C-alpha cells in the first residue's frame, strides 16, 4: 500500500484512488474495485477497509493512470509512529478476567460482515470491536465473553457466551485496539419451529456503532507456544477456525511479522479444516496466500463432507483426513516441539480420537497412553463446544 505523506494543506482538495479487494457488500466483496476519496477522508477509508476485512492493493492520486507503475511510485510510503514490541507471552503473564460480567467492557462494533460465499450453508460473520476506550487486551488462543442485549424468559439479563478470538493480540488493523470474532448463527428445530440462538443471532445482526458488553479474556488451554521452531498441527471444524486464524496470522501475515521481531515462525504449521461445502470455507483467500508465500512452512488439508468421499465411499470428515496422513502426523508428534490444537463442535472429538487410536495402533502405540502424556507435556490442546 502506498500513501502520500506530504503535509496536509488547508482545504486540501487532492483526490486519491484506492484500489481495494474484498471490501463492500455482496458482489463487491468478491471483486477488485476502485474508490475515489478526498485527502481529508483517506485515512478514515483505509481504517474502514482494514477493519472490515478488505485488502488495499494500491493508493494513488486520482488523476494518475492506475495502470502506470511510475505514477504509483510517485506516492511515498507512510512513516508510521513507532509502536512498542510485545514479546511472546509466557503462561504466567496471560491476561485473564480483566472485565467481569458485573462490570463488562462496552465495545463499539466497528465491522460486521459475512464470511461465506454464495451457496454456503448457514450464516457466519466476522465481527470486530473497538477496544480503545479501556484496558481489554488478550493473546492468541484466548476467548472473550459476550452478554447479548435483552432479557431471558424470566426477565433476567441473558447469560454470557464465550467465543474464541479470531484476531492476533494486535488486532486486524495491527493497532492493538481491536478484537475480532468468527460467529456462526446457531439454529435448530424444536416442535417444528426453527429456534435461533440468542447470542449468536444477536452478534450476526449487530450493527456497526452499537455498544456490546464484553467480558474476559479467559483461557490458557489454547495458547500458541512461543517457540519459533515449533510444529503446529491444527484440527478445526466450522468456526473452530477462529484461534487457528489468529495463529496463522501471527505466523505469516507481513504486518504481524514486522510487528513481532522476536517471533519469526520457522516451524511447520499444518491446518486440517472440516466444512460441509466449499462456500463454507472461512478465510480461504488468506490461507491460500500463506500457501503461496510460505510453502515450506504451511500445509492446508481440507475435509469437505458433502463434496468429497473418504476411502470407504462415505462422506469425508476431518477424522478421515487424519487417518490418511497418520504416518506423517505421528512422525511430527514424535518431535517434542510439535503441538496439536483441536477446536470446533464437541462432536468432532470421538471421531478424531478414533482416528488417532487407529493411527497409533498401526505404529504399535497405545493412544490411550500417549494422549495423556501429550496433554501433560502441554502439547495436546482441545477447545470444543
């Protein structure tokens, strides 16, 4: 991204063209487009694009030819203010329960957009909250609580629900002042009627500018090891991708790597992702970019249950992929620097356990003995719901 840093003139009338991808609504999010903006509104637009998941490809004077490299080169890069470097946190320094249910933090919604492509099942949104008015901070792998507006059937405030954080400690815009969630609207049938989950529906419907009651952060189970040479195996279904997205952003996003000179990931990161259909894949563009940019460090294996078949001709689930790659997985697990993370619906646990049992048996190992050993060594991490 290139932005002029020339001092603003009084009544500055300069116009700029911002070439952006993945920003807007509907078909706009799937295409590259150009937005013209006055200098006075440039920074606000850049902030909005970053907070709503867009990607800025170029910023040039509006009068310049957008296809001319020389014109783009004429605009100098910004000189950001220095920011303090946050070292990798140890388990002892993890922030916990800064804000409690009786005195929650009121976070302003900065952005709320769908993560799904056309043809997907259900509803999944990426929601970002402003943290600049308080002291709420967190690290990768933690969760926050949300207390939805309104009252329950007994006239009491709704109870909080916990959601895994989908952003790094620096936030999606790298300014240390936001937190993002990946939320699927819960729906189920009861007596022939479709019931919507209280908190998930509240979050998917909440408008930018609204104030939301937030508690936390909580959790030490899913913390990413600070070791730059660690191997990280990630098993996720649906919105269980949230902490994995935070890990992978910390490992591979250019801005994150620049922000964290004390954490330059050099290990192997292997993501197993389970969804019902291809349009339900979340943060897919980012993961494909990591594959292209870090082919020696990142591997991505998908289980798309309604489109792929397993070796027995049935639907392809994440446990089937684990069985397929059992030898490679166990070769990594034998390395004491390897950590395994599992996040998603609780129903995924038995299938993963069965697959690991079979894979271990094929190598003459007893999974019922090995798993507790990995857990005791803080190398087996599970967060299901």
